[in-house]
C-alpha cells in the first residue's frame, strides 16, 4: 500500500515539474509571459541596482583619477611654459639693455665696460649696489641706459660696490642744455636735492638736469635727474629744487662702468713696477 502511494507521488511530482518547465518556456513566447516579464522587471531592476551602482561608481572613480592626473599634468606643462616664457622675456629685456648700454656714445678719455648687477640695498630706492666686474677703480662712473647711476665706492678683483646718486655722500655738478645754470645735485634718501639754483634761471618742473663736467669726476652730458618741484626761498636769491633720478637701476640687470684712461694707465704702471733685488757684495779673493 505504501509502495503504491510512493510511486503515485513520484509520478505526480514528475508531472508537476514537467508542467512548470513547459509553462516557463511558453511564458517567454506568449503574451502572458511578456506581461510577467514586465511585472517583475522593476523587481529585477531593484535587485540589480547595487551591482550597477558599484560598476558606475568604479567607472566614475577611475575617470576622476584619470582626469585629475591629466589636470595635474596640464598644470605642470603650463607652469613650465610660463617659466620658459618668463625666462625668454627676461633674456630679451637683458639683451635690449645690453644693446642700449653698448650703444652709449664713447666719451673721450673714458673706457666703457658692461657689468651685471649682483645685489641691491634693502631700501625701496637702493643707495648701494654690487656689480660683478673685473678691475674696477674707486670713483669710476656708473650709468644705465637712461642716465647717471653713481660712483664706484670700493672695488675688489671681481666685484665693485656702488654709491648711487641717492646717497648723501655723492654730489654731482649739473646744468641744463642751453642754460647758465650751475647747480649741485646731492642725494636725500628717496629723492634728490638741487643746491645753488638762482631764482632767475631756475628750471621748471619736468626739466632734465645733466652733468656739467665740473670737477672732473663725471663726464659732461650725462642725464642725471628730472625736476619734480621748484619753490622760491622767501627773502633769498635761490630756489628750493627737488628732483628724481632718471636712471632706473632698481629694474636693470646690467649697467655700464666708465673708467678714466688715466686710471687705467696708472694701474698698468703700478703693475709693471718690479722690485729690483739688492746687489749682494762679492767676496774678495784671499791674499797670500
């Protein structure tokens, strides 16, 4: 009895399984199956959502890393191009300065050389400079492409310290083109003061003062300063005159140094002097 029930149960199970597979197969071909697919599609979409999110996040993360790497590479290239462009601009400016300095008119009895600026004083308008130059001499004249800068204060074998015209210890005899003016420019820290200027021949604001050549230190004709203020002194015959340097040594990388030919000849003579050895007394022959 039990064996008959078991066999009937097995046959029924086989039939139900067969019918299930037939229904599943037919469901994909009949409209009912399509409706079932549409019915369960949101459920399948929700079940598959985590996998899709993970894949999309992975792709986004990889793309973000790639974009960031490309951005850093582009920024590095831009910085390199800016550095190259800045260097090219600097070299172009220095080249222009050198050409302008080399075109300085040759003043008689002076030898001109170009020197590089090594350092500047801490002031906004430096009163001291250091140049890289061989064989400079104290009181050599230093100029830029615009005009007078100052004088060599001390010099070593390869360098020279410059006192600019803003230094109070530097005084420059000046005049103007087609004028009887004979003033004296001296440094006043941030600007210049012009002394001994009579009211009747005082310059106007904007006039350019040039070296007069008096005293023999500075060659004549170098632009020195532009007048910024003229004020008559009450009860006096002179005017109070202020000026600013025409030379812009704060931005120039190269300056010209003028050495007097007499200084060079004196240096050559000193270097050619040789100390003659003291003659030694000769021994007398022994007498028999």
